[in-house]
C-alpha cells in the first residue's frame, strides 16, 4: 500500500487465472508491466496448482499491487475427491438411468458425459 497507495472503489482490478504455463505467465507479466497506469491497479493472480516457480515469478512483480489466491480444491491435492475422481463417482459414460441403479454419487446430476 505504501508504494502504490490504497485500493479504493476506483481501483482497476485485473484477475488472471494461472495454470502451469510459466512461459506464458512470464510474457503476460512483461506485457502488463508496460501498460500505462498499471501502477494504479490491483493484480490478482489465481492459481489452480501449487508451483513454486510460478509463485516466485508472481512475487517478483514490482509494478503494481499484487495478490495471489489459490483454489482450495485443486486436482493436484484432491485426486480422489472433488474435483478429482472419487471411487463413489458414477462411471464417466454411465447414462442417468444406469447411474441411478448404481446409486453412485452424481447419479442425480450427471455431467456432460452421462
């Protein structure tokens, strides 16, 4: 806050969803650093994986206020529960009538695969 001032109702907020593509994030950060007025924005970087290289890169941003947030239910850490696959999930291509007879977890609300 000392370097960039407080976040107010007039502050522009930029939210970026980051995956595990360090090269693309590096290019985005370089591009953003050249934007006029970037020092008056709040840059929020949302991660769906934990990657130390990505975290270090984001922490190195010195042209705007930056906040990192992490999706709490990452496939990386929840491989056998939501959002990963649970043993109680319906088979991927099970149609709803079959899924209902199986009593699997998502039988009542199938996804695009069945």
